C-alpha cells in the first residue's frame, strides 16, 4: 500500500445533512466501478433507519485537504442477546472515490472497525469477526483485503432469469395453502427465527425488524407470501419486492425474490419450489420482466440447486472476507 500524500480528515455522520454527501460518493464510485450499487437520498434514508444501526455513531466520512468528501464507512454490529447470535461479526460497508483509493483511507476504516470489534469482545466476552464483501470483478479490493489480513469466508451468488415466456405454475404439497400479507408481527418473528437458526450468520429477528421492513417503500403485502400447513401453522414464506428507485437508476424492470425459507419439517416436499414459482408469477403480474435473487453459495438447504433447476443463472458472485485477529 502506498503512503498517503494528502491529509485526509475524518468525522462522524451528522444525519440528514450528510445523506447527499454519501449518495454523491456512492454514485461517483458506481460510475467508475459499475457494480449496480448506486443509491438515492430516499433509499439511503430508509437504509439508515434499520433497527440496531445508529448513523451518527456507525457512519464515518473522510474528506481531503480541500474538505471534499472522498469516502465513507458504515459499521454494522450485531445487536440483541449475544448468546442467540451464531458466529457474530461487525460488517464494514465502505466506498472510496477512485482518485483517493490506496492512499491509506481504507486502512483507517478497518482500524476503526478493529477498535469496535475489540470493544464488543470485551463487553460480550465472545469471539467476533470483522467482515467485508467484494464482488468478483473487484480484484483491487480483494488484493487490499488480503493485504490487511482478511481471508475468504463465504461466497454468495446473484442469480437471475427473465419472466418472459411460459412460467410453470406452482404445485402445492397436499394440504398446503398460501396467503399474502396476513401474518402478525410475532408470528413472522417466530417463523423467521425457526427457519434460519441453522443458517450462516444467523441473528434472531425481533418485532422491530419486521415492523421496519414493512415500512419500506418497496414493501407490498401482496408479495409477502406465507404458506400454511394443514394444521394452520405457517410452514414457510417468500418475500418478494419490486424496487422502483433501483429500477429507474438501472433502467430495468426487475423483481426480487428477497427471502425464501421453509421450516425443516416441510423441506424436501416441493414447498420451496412452489413458493418460488408463486412469487415469480406475482412479480410478473405486477409488471416485472426479470427476477433476481441472492443466495448463499453453501446454503445447507441446497437452495442454489433449486434455483438453477428453475432456470436461474448466476450473473456474478460476492466473496465475504473475514478477519478474526488484529494486524500486528
């Protein structure tokens, strides 16, 4: 890494005043990197309302000697009961404009992350990692992370397929019914936590998490599908969405399979496939002409095989890097 020749300064985020600052940095990076990671003030404001995240404490902005903002970092730490979180980590999301990269800002960002990691280790008395993601095309970022002691930990795939042509209808397992948007907050919390407790990075949802997601601009109760077992208990869910702001920015008309999960006792009977097909049909009915999703490349449920068998193709991958020891 080269030695910084510019006196970069850092300061905490000051809420609404800095939304435009961060959006400008993000979109400057997007124009150069072409990662489909642009943003808008409206989208960022919603993102920063996520439970457990306090922008004035968890966002840092870097500026050059002319006071021009050139980068920012977000620090997303787990919250809740430590004993309930599997393999906890602090996730660092960062952007640095191209002309300011490789001049020491990134190392400062992760030094701050390391300070936060050590603080949580001290407070919780449990191991915790520092994590960051890089897309498959970000070779410079991958090299930087390696030089800072990060190692690949997990791979996540972005898969997609068109919604044109014939879509196969769902075949529901016997006794299963599906309804949209009618699960109460406590029921949704219980279902989510029952399904995901054996998955990588599990952190239990709380009522405020469900309430938050249901206030987002792209939330549509008609695309919030819940499958019910013959005894009336929820057996799985598929949350779909259409992101209007993102589609405008990318000049597309995509829909998303946001989250798809099945309770263990109802796996391997075709319920996941049926919910996926139902979600795709509903997205097309809402006007989407393409569908996308993200999936853990090592999903314990074999989700990648399901999606591939339904026509989804991998369009890119992201690597999750982790560091559990400070650099000496």
